[in-house]
C-alpha cells in the first residue's frame, strides 16, 4: 500500500508542471461541460489522453512535456482501442443490468453511477493490464489480458481498494467536512457561488487531487502488468529508464 502512494508521489513530483497543466485542462473542460450542459461523453477523449500520458510516465519513468514532442512515439491507437473496449463493455453491462433489473426509471437513474462504477472496477480487474501493455508496445489481445488476470486480479483489486478507492473516500470526506466547516464559519458572508475566484481555486485544487487519484490507479495497473510482462518488454522498459537516467 505504502509503495503505491510512494511511487505515485514520486512521478507526480517529478512531473509537477505537467500534472498541474493536465489538472488545469480537466478543470476548464469541467467548467465548459457545466456551462454548455455538455454530456460526460464530450470529455471522454481528453480524459483518455490524460490516462495515456500517466501510463507513459509510469512505465518509462520519463518526464512528460505537453508542449515538446516526447522521446518515444505515444502508442495512441492501441491504447485508445484497449481503453475503448473497457469503456464500451462497462456501458453495455450497466445498460443491460438496469434494463433487465425491473427497476423503475427513477431508481435506475439513481443507481446507474453505482452500477457503472462496479462494472468499471470488474473490467479493470479483468482487462486492466491491456492498458500498460498497449503503451509498452506489447501485443494487445483481450484473451491474453484475461489469461494474465489469473495472476494479476488480486493485485489490481487490492491495489484499487487501498489506492484510488481509499484516497477518493478520504478526499471526499475531507472536502465535505471542510465545506461544512467553512460554510458555518462564513454565516452572513458571501456564499461560495458569489465568491467565484475562491470557488474556481477550490475546484482546481480538487482537479489536482483527482488527477493524483488517477495516477494511483495507473501505478496499480502498471505494477500488476510488470509482474506478467514478457521478458523482452521488461528489458526494453529497463533500457529506456537507464537511457533517461
């Protein structure tokens, strides 16, 4: 558990300017989505790009620069295909479950986030190693990912629980507590919505924290993949890290 947080923090600190830039991009996208009432689907590709850069960062141990060209070509097509399969399977599972559950529309709408999250978790446990594999240049095949899941499912499931899930719960509890505390302390003063700059600052800090949570998940997947990666891939990754050192 400690090693997951330690590794994530090391990469976060090493790429601080890039991480802040990615958080700013997600922050602006969230504002745009709220202002123009865009669907969540409108931000999926930018979020996918962020996750891809985080995998690149962890696997190759390189500093990522969003402006300059990277030393290695980003395996965008294989990664998008691998991640797209997980998202599509998650959405289909969620829709089919809610359609066949016999629940009322109102209750189904309330439960869809929970069902989606559980489905996403299951498919990440089963197919999650396909994401670092595609970025590392490994041959992508869902069947191979399922075979590898026999050796990696416990590490991924446990890592997600003590990593991003635990961190999310702590952050959410902290945020709710602080907001409640500040609201009580500022009775009679302008509300959060009236203090726009303060609200934006809080939202940006939340985006940075959410990005670190995503990095924890990427570290879990990469650590699990490296346990089952082919020797030639491990040799290439080790050579890449020595070259950059």
